[in-house]
């Protein structure tokens, strides 16, 4: 019986980690590829490091804007699936969190809640930094 509980706990922990990894990976992929977030901070950094002239910067921005439009069009067909996966991953994460709390002491449960909240705050801060220059576009 104890072995079954251990396996169940390991499975739940793996599901929790997999859900987090899926969300983290999708977030990093889309932010790296300029989908859904502004890439202005990285553009500014590249322009500074390359010491672009104003004329080069204008051409650079034009090329990058064109790329952004192309990437949005590329991902438009799968956006609903990505949204669905994100919702499913959240549901799995919420369920796993509640299941884990059932095996923890009240103090451990509070600590797990705090850890989760800190992770959510860091993710929200990261998203808000990426969204600060966000330009409206098709979703």
C-alpha cells in the first residue's frame, strides 16, 4: 500500500513538473519568437550593440516588423490549440497542487502555496516586462 502511495506521489509530482515545463517552454518559445509580446527591448539592445545608424535602425525595424507579421500569420492557425493547451496545463497544475496539499502538513501546505505564489509573481513580472511595448495584433 505504501509503495502505491509513493508511486502516486511521484506521478503527481511528475505531472506537476511536466505542466510547469510545458507552460514555461511555450512561454519562452513565443516570447523568443516575438509572438504575443513586443521584442522592442531586445531590438534596442541589438541596435545599441551594433551601433546602428538612424538609417540602419529604420531598415532594421522595418525588417523586424515584417518578420513579426509573418510569424503571427504562421502561428495564427495553431493559436487556439496553444490557448487550449495552456488552459489544460493550468487545470492539471491546479489539480496537482491540491492533491499535493492533501499529503502535506498545514505548515507545508502554506509553504507550498507561498512557493507557488512567488513563482506566479515572477512569471507575471516577466510577462509584464515583455508586454510593456506590446503592439496590438491579430490573436
